[in-house]
C-alpha cells in the first residue's frame, strides 16, 4: 500500500490535468474523499476537474469544493487531461464513466482509490483496502505516506467519509483505525459538528413521511430470515423527493433486533430495481449475494440493480439468497 501511494504521488506530479470522479449518486464517503483530494490538488496548483455522472445530493452543498463538481461530460474531450482518479467505486460502471474511458483514443492512466471488498482492480494503480472503514481512510493513508499536510478543509472532508461509512461509529466498519484517524482529523481542525449536520441532520418532514410509508410495509420472509420492504416511484412523486435523499432507510433498518438480513427494494424510473442489503449478523456476507446479482459492496452492506418489475425482482433475489444459504 505504501509503495502504491508513492507511485500514485509520482503520477500526480507528472500529470498535466487530472479528472476526479466519485461513484454515481455519491455519498459522504465518495464526496469527502474527492473533496479532500481536490483541496490537495488546489494547494499544489495542479490543474484538475471534478466530474460526477449524476447530480450531487443537495445536503452536501456546504462541504467545501462540492459546488465545483460538475456533470458536464465535455470534460472527457479536454485534450490536456491524462489522469483519472476514481473514488469509492468498485468498478468503472458504478462511477458512470466506463463508456467515456473505453471511448478515449489517447493514453491516460486510471487510479482506483477504494475500500470495497468486491473492487475489480480496474486501475493502472489500485489503492484498495477492503478492510478499510471507508475510502476516506485510504485517502488519509495516501496523505500520510506522502507526508502531505492535512489541513482543516481536508480533515473536515475526510470526517464526512468516516462518519458516513461507519454510520457515526455504530456499524461493523467501525474499527480501531477509523477511531484513531477520526481523533487525528479533529486535532487537525476537522469540523465534526458541520459533518454531523450534513450527513445526519438533513431530513425534511417529507423525507420522514416517506420513510414512514416505506417502513409501514416491512415484512419478514420467515424461511430466509430476511426483513424487507420497498419504495416505489409513486412514493417519491407523492412526497416530491429525489431518490438519492432516501438513502438512510436501509441503514436505519439495521437497527432491527430481528432477522438475519435487511433488504430494501427501490423502484427506479427505467423499470429497474435497486436493492440494498444490510446485516449485522456474522453468518452473512451480503457482498457475495449482491455480486451474484451483478452488484457489489461490503460484507455487511451491499447493493445491486436488476430488471423489474418489483415482484419479479424480489422473486429473483429471494431465490439467490436461498442458493447462497445452502
Ligand atoms: Mn465508502
């Protein structure tokens, strides 16, 4: 990991123009890691652009540099750029840039900075630590290995990643190193209060009403020991809420003291169904089930997207869990 961090540092020094990319529908870890990096590149006067394939959730706009991330795909025609750094994405498709990268006629390098267990090692350089709590932890190590000073802006951004992925130090990603790094980041001036407000205290009355509707449909699949529910497009329309804002529900379901696996189905506009697994049970590695369904993630939190409609998708997922359990 130390050697990779050094190699990445060299590539950055040599690069003319760098494109930074988080995964689609980015969360606090993807955005925190990217903006910490953006602060570093700004400080060393390295030309760069931050690109996201989808819109950024509204609540992150107060995090420094988030407003400078754009979805303008013409960045991929910029003749000068020669390096892409992808954050918190197990594959290029999840980052929404597989098509752009495959279509480039010139030679560029891709750097993959991540912590997903299912990461496909798609980069020319891969700084991936499957045991890391967050991509923010990997970025923190990148800065440390290269003796890069972590300023207040970087510390605050990295806290956003750690707090998001450990669900405020409650889920199984919470580790000794995540807590040690957090205390370091606070000592560097990281603004924990701001991050708490950005990541958690961000729910409107309508969002909580939507949660209520979704949670009122909770069911238990007795044979599989799966607790599940679903959210439809008409739910989102009714409460006038973008899909990305509904993200916390699956984490909240993890508070249940019942069931082996929690599962949330979300209907997408294109008749696809997005599923999110959560578990706190040591007997399950939900990333393996998600992978089987074409998705990926972590042992205790993973997701996938498959064809709808809902009923058909649910059937397929239950069959897959059944096979996994055998
Ligand atoms: Mn992450």
